[in-house]
C-alpha cells in the first residue's frame, strides 16, 4: 500500500521564479542535505520536459544508491512531476505545485511511495529521512527567497 508525504512552504516570490529555480536540476545539490552526498550523473544542462530522464548517485547511511527519475508532468510555472524509474523505492512519484497566494507562492510537494519491507519500514526509517530532507530544503529556500531586496541592498 502506498504511503504519502506532503509539505508546503509559502515564499514571497512569484511562481515563475520558484518554478524556474526548483525545476533546474543544477540547484538540487544546494537543496539536499550534505549527508546524502547527492551527485547528478546526467550531463548538464538538462532540458526538462515530459520524458526527461535524470540519473543521480547518493549515499544514505554510507550505502551508495543509484537513482533514475523521469519527468512525467510539466506545466510551467505551476506544476511538474517525476517518478522513480530505478532506485531505492518499490515505487516513488513526486508532484511539485506552485500556487499563487497572498502576494507570493505556496510551494507544495506531495510524494506517494512504497518501500521494500512495507509500511512499518516506511514509518520507522523513510519518514524521518524525508522530514530531515524537506526541513533542510525549506531552510535553504527560506534563506534564498524569503527576503526581498530593497534599493539600498538591505533585506526587508
């Protein structure tokens, strides 16, 4: 049975800015905790769109993992989705939505996944890792985008 994970983060920037940043694979390293040691094997720049395949290497608790995802949905600047073609999950689909709200954008991610070993393994091991990964990403995005620059160069 699939498990789900979702997260939301509001940022005071237009959806087009956030979509462009988050759909650019070259930013993934800066948004991923260093302990995952992620590297993108696919030559860059990567032209994103339906059917794009992206290969990654990462390490989780010292174990090397190879991961391949495919872009399955592409609706700039509001939505993109990816699914695991090969990797550590039995199945994995992630949707990224960018919703204009309150003068900024609500960035919403939803994952639906299955892990080898079942729901108990997912709850005990995968959910805490996802929580750490998305907390790290939220902190990075807030640092990058939560402040707007005023003409004096000070952050407001």
